[in-house]
C-alpha cells in the first residue's frame, strides 16, 4: 500500500527546474545606474548559449517576422526601434512604444513578457516567457526565463528554466 501511495504522489508531482548562472566566459554586464539599459546597437540574429544546445533567434524573441541576419536596435525612453537586415539590406522598421504592460524597464534591464495558452490533444497548459535585455562589450545579453504549468491527461506538470543568450555585435557598416 505504501508503494502504491508513493507512486501515486510521485506521478502527481511531475515537474522540472533548470537555472543557468551567467557564463563566466562572457564579458560581465557593467552595472547600470538607470532603470533602463542602453541597448542600442546592431546584433546578429543568431544567439549563443553556454551549452550550445541550440541557436536561439533574436527575430523570434522580438517577434520579428522574416529571415533577418542582423537587427539594429535603438532604444530611448519612449520607443524601441528595430530594423532587421538581410545581406546588409534593410527589410523594414518596427517601432514599439515603451513602457507598456508587456515591455518595461526594471533594475537595469529592458523586460519583454509574453504568455501563451494551449488546449489541444489532451494537454491544457499556460506558458510564460520573460526576457531581460542588457548589453556587455560583446553584444546584446538576454536572460531568458520560461515557466509552464499544465496538465497532460490529468497529470499536472510544472517547469521553470532560466538561461542566458548572447547576440554578438555585428559590424556597423549597415
């Protein structure tokens, strides 16, 4: 009976947590005296993770549609201007007013938040993504937090992950 109870409780507490510390191989992020960091620059659209498990896309994080190979970002206290480039040719320009509910400044980071809900194929879930943007001497640094809570065929599932991504500076010949 104890084994059956243990198996039942274990099945009900399915979850996972992963937290990556800031990579020591990267240049440290300088301390900021402001709520909002100076993130203006031109960055590669393909990022680097410490463990090289995959290559994150800045296009995806910033919801930029298209196949840009670099993005020029200019931020001031009222708007964020993003200009994607492909083969050094400007694709478009996007302006986003800040602050707003899902984009704001906090503790030296420009913060983007998004959430998604799923209800299909026996799965019901809520997913949250929070991106903390700042810079170091090498490029744009993003601390990415992802959390999910859901149920798969009546089994509750929870997960949380924190990772760091570096999008390197590109030549400013654009």
